[in-house]
């Protein structure tokens, strides 16, 4: 299966790293659709259409300046140019790294007009 991963690094004026973002294809991208009635070819296609934000971090000294939003926006621009249809993820906020994964602050970005209906 083909997919791309993307790592973005943000640096301050002294070239010190102040933010990073990592995006990859989700690990269950083939299995879950097949469990919901998609054919294998359709499930494989999602591997080059969906990306997951795996990590997003901003240094304490650089927070509340819109850096995380800028990293997410740039990631979406890259994946949108590659014709991906969905970028999603959830992450801990402000050092809450011990929080269990699940619903919470996150990002979901879909291409307009690219709705995919479940097969009959």
C-alpha cells in the first residue's frame, strides 16, 4: 500500500525548534472499512486518501501564537494537493500527555464535495 508521511518542523528566529507535527496513514485504514462492508480495493484506496495527525507539539515559550494552527494548515495544504480527502487526529493539550486517547481537542478536515457513501 502506498501512502505518504509528513513531518513539519517550526523554528524560531534563532533556528531553535519550537513546534513539530507528524502525519501518517492510519494503521487500521484497511481493516475497518472491510469490516463495514467495503470491498478490498475500496479499502486499499483509502490508504492514499486519508491521513492521521499522529503528533503535534509546540514549545511552552511559543504557545498561544497560532503555531499549532499554522502547522495544521500547512499539513492540510500538502495533503490537499495530493488529493487526500480527510485529515484527522486528536491530541493532548498543554502538557496533558498522560490523558487517555479518545475524544477531545482535535482536527478533522475534509475536502468539500468529496462525500463518500457506504456501499449498499
